[in-house]
């Protein structure tokens, strides 16, 4: 029983930013970005989950000013990666409902907008900090939590 208590205490330890010191294992990151108007008021949402327990480890939402939908999608992923690195997973599966972004990140599609290139480079730098990262396109219905966070952030602007 002492080993279980110690393991739980280890998981509950946080750093100075209130983030867990480490979780390890495989984690799933769900991100979404959107704007009302394109460009328009934009927001991002991130949900980090332990797929073994189904436990939500962290949720994040924020507005990001006037942006396009694509910029919001990229910024959501960047913020999600920044949050996730504190959990130090061995493997990270990133779920996005933007097929365009997933295909651009995998190299299947070229990035035609020069304004997106710095965002791609930032994602590449962040993913280099992880042991293994993959990007998965999911239907919007499977990304409801992250989508809800985006809408909550945008609704807060009113």
C-alpha cells in the first residue's frame, strides 16, 4: 500500500507553475482553434488526456486576437505542445480536426502561406523535445472538448 501512496504523491507533485513534474507513458492531446470571421476574433482550446485512465490532465482555453482559422489551429497545437512537455510523455498523439494542418505537418501538403511557416517551425522545435509524436486527423465530433473550449473563450469576449 505504501508504494501506491508514494506513486500517487509523485503524480500530484507540481513545479512552480503548477504543472506536474512528470507523468510519462502515452498521452493524447486534442487541440482546436477557430475564429468568428476569417480573419476574426480567434481562440484556442487544448485538452491533454491520459488514454489509459481517461483522466483529463489539463484543459486550456484562451483568446488570441484577430487571426485566421488556420493560424488559430496552429497556435492551439503550439500551446498544447508547450503544456504537454511539462508532463514528459514517452509518446504523444496529437488529435486535430483540421485535415489540412495534419497533412501540412506530415509533409503531404505544402505550406503555401508564408505567414504559417514560422508556426510550422515552432511546432517542429517543440516536437523535437518529445521522444515520439504523431498527428492524427479526427472528425470534429471526436474533438468536442477542445471545440467547446474555443467557443467558451470566444463567448467570453461578449
